[in-house]
């Protein structure tokens, strides 16, 4: 299979099996939806599937796609299809919404905006942040390590000495420093000890996109998404996150699956409002004053 993004149109070339009888456009069966595509060959021997993609990288125009596909040519060795994009401005790094293409595509959409990972588990936040940074070509950072390097001691010892609220306040100061950084994925402290549990800390986290990793008991993706929405509505602080990813479990290899979920969530978020990365940049330039998403004019004083 060969794939090419030609701006508003995608060209897809499928090899005809060498053992297949001579065909024409009447033998090509196409089932196209906005996010899925199936292509098959029909003959007296039955139906032979050439391509089945349950989740395309982005949306196509299915009616125009079928019309174009059936009116394009078929040569001796391959079938050539034309897929019409719904959004002609969005580049497609690949045909599928898969790990190897999502990282490249979302990195371009983010326009260097950083990401903050929040959730109840510091370890899970860290593991997912590393995988996500790898996919995007970003730098992974852990607020826990940054604070311990600064303190020259463990956070547990620091909390015993100064109290649990001191840890959250220190992490908030770390967020303030990081708010000026581009292309980083920040793993935050989990639970009540972290700054993410304090509403005032989010002014600096909003310098990037915030992703909440929510634990879910559901066994399927649709159920997990519904559960995540319900959890977001019931959470006072984590509901401040701009997008939520449901984790149905945690075991070896789960970090990459969770990171892929983060990529999809970020992709959908920016597709819904392409001005978001630019607005994030403006928010940072004005000093991350806490007026996200309704950015006030220069000179606005949050204390006034």
C-alpha cells in the first residue's frame, strides 16, 4: 500500500493480488465512512478484502470519496483511490490513527506547547509522560525529581519537616518556572500532596495542555470514556484539566497505551479549536496570570 497526502485529497494505491483475475472498477467494493474505510475485490470466487481501516487518521468525505474512487483508474497492478479530506488544512502523516503517525501529527498541531500530566499516581504520571515525550520528540520532566534535586533530600523527609502543604507550594513554584518552557511533558505529583490538588496552581499549568489520567473500571473504550466524563464532572480540581484519558487498568506496557490515548485526546482537543496552541502562546507571553481561557488585555491585574 502506498499513501500520499496531496493537500485536500489523499491518494491511496493498493496492490492487486497477482493471483486475482482481471478486474474493472465494477469489481471494486468500497465502504467509506468519515472515520473508516474498507476496500474489497468481488469476483465469482467471492469477496476478497484488500484493506480494512476501522480508524482513519482524520475525517474524510465518504460520499465524495466513493465517487472519486470509482471514477479513478485501475491499472494492471494496483487500484488507485482518491479520498477527500473534511479538513483540507490538516496534514495526514499516515492513513491510520496509530501510534507511529499520531506522535508526528500531534507534535505539529501542538506548535511546541508543553503538556502537564495529572492524576492520582505519581508513578503512572511519570511513566506516561516519558512515553508521550518520546512520541512527540519532547523532553520528559518529573516535578518530583526536580524538587528533590533542589532540596537535596527526599520529598517525604521534606514533608515531615515542613508539612504536606509545603510540598504542594514548592511544586507550584516549579510549575511557575516551567511555564516558560516549550516542548516538555511534565509529570506532576499524584494525590493530595501535589500542587495539582490546589486550584491556584493551575494558572501555571495552563501554560501547557493539561491531561488527566483517570482510573476506570470499564472494560471497553466507550464505557471508559463515559466513566471518565462522569469522574471529571465529580472532581473539583482535576476537572480543571482540558482533556481526560481513562485508564482501565495498569500493567507492563500500559504506559504506551495510555500515551496513545493522550495523543488522541490532544488531537481531538486541538481539532475542536485550532486557535488553542496560539492562545496558549499568548497566555504565556502575558505571564500566565490565571485568566485562562478568557485571556484579558495586557495590564490586567489578577489581584485587582
